[in-house]
C-alpha cells in the first residue's frame, strides 16, 4: 500500500477522534473524502428526525388513550347507519354524504349545526359532535374550526351558553368535503386536550360504502364480529377501523411534513458547519497565531472533517431522544470546534 494511501486512511479514521488528524486530513487529504465527511455529517443527524417523521400516523394522538372514542364512534356510526346515512368517496377524492339516497347539502350544516351528536345519558352533556362543512380552502377550514371551538354549553345540559364559567366544549370531528379533523377536549372543560392532523382523502380509494367499512369488524381468523355496542371486541374493532381512516388521511401531509422538517434541519446543520468553519478562520487571525495563514476554504474543510463524529453521536442518541437530536448535534459540534480552537488553533503564548 502506498504511503499516501496509508496517510489518507489514517487521517480519515483518525478524524473521528483526533483533532490533529482532522486538520492534517483537511490540509493534505483528498478533497473527495472531505466532501464525503461533509455530506455524511449533515445527513446522519437528520436521519433520526426523518425516520421519526415518516413513522408518525394520523391516529398518533390517540395511541396511548382513546378519550372515549371507542364509545362515540361506534355509537354515532351505528345511529347514522340506522338513519340510512352513507358516506362515499368519489374518484376526485371528495366526500359525499347521502341520507335516504338523497345527497346531503353541506350548506345545511356547517359550524352552526351539528350533523350528529353523542349525548351522555348520565351527565346529559354532549360528549362528541360531528360537523360537516364544505371548506375548499385552508382559510375556510380554519374559520369553521374556530367557530366550532368557540361554542360552549352549560354543564349538565346541551344548552349553548356565553358564560365563561360553568361551561364545557364537547370533543368533535369535522368532515370536510376533502378532509377530516378531530379535536378532543378535557371533560367539563373549554380547553382542547389533543387534536389530529388535518387529513385529506387524496390517497383514499373511491368507495360507496364508507360507513359500512367503518362498522365491519373481523376477528383474527377473518370472521365478521357481530355488531354489538356492548361488546368491547366490536367497539375496539370499529375504533381500529377509524384509526386506519385517520392514518390514510395523513399520508399526503406526512410526505410534505417529513421532507419539509428534514430539509429545514439539513439547512440549519449546513449553516452551522459553515459558521463553525468561519469561526475557526476568525480565531486564527493575529500576528502571534502560527495558523494565521489558514484560509476560509481550509477552515471550512476542517469543520467538515470535525463534524462527522458529532453526527454519528447524534445518529445513535437521536433514535432514543429524537426531539433532542438537533440540540445534540449543535452542542457536540460546538464543543469539538471549541476544543480544537483551544488546543490546536490557539496563538503562541508570549
């Protein structure tokens, strides 16, 4: 093996733990290897964020606790079915609602009038409400949701109230022509607890039996479970179907969120690496500094070599602490650059 190759390999691997090796590699090593260091130092810390985002589901907000949806959804869906209501998705991925084979007009409902309600027989309060609205633009959807969330009801009743105390806001679901949104409120409270993403039907297959799909539950052997609202196996199965609908509705948004979030952090990490390289160049200025011949290009290459080990640390720890991944990379890279500046790039002491 040539001496040049040995030096490239030694400084390449050495750059992970040895600052002097990183500087030597930046000075004398091949540019293509430095570029690889730079690329991997940016991609590796983004990977935990990307994987975390791609694994988010539309039903994630009810993963650990269902907030009573296992009661509300089956009961409301069964009531609608008994009232000869059916939901269908057409080829353009729009929701159509029919009652007695007649198309329901969205304009007849909206935020002023609920399409279906679940009333608690003990508290005599609305536990859950379903609204339908034709809101083609996001601004329209926001306006509908704002109007619904502002509604308050007197405790132990279904009477609307303007009072600030002694009132509650029911949990609700909005079925837009092109999407779905769910908000859960705390019991006897006017403050929202959790909410779903604003999903759409762009990846949902066209169907004329949406309600039938929701209410059809099969066991592990593929046999249909009898519809019984007192049977937890059935109600949990309906909830599982509802989660599937929410997951499907989030697919389009998930792609945008995943690439958008990853792209933002990729840009932040790129900017951070450039700043660190520029900072090292600033620190080498001065007539007493033996490294004052360093150019901004050279310090950028040093920063590229220094960034790989913080990136590997972030990759490993980030899978367990995903939300802290950006902070981990920023801190570890900052600490390593500071250490290099104190030990390798400091001026000669007089």
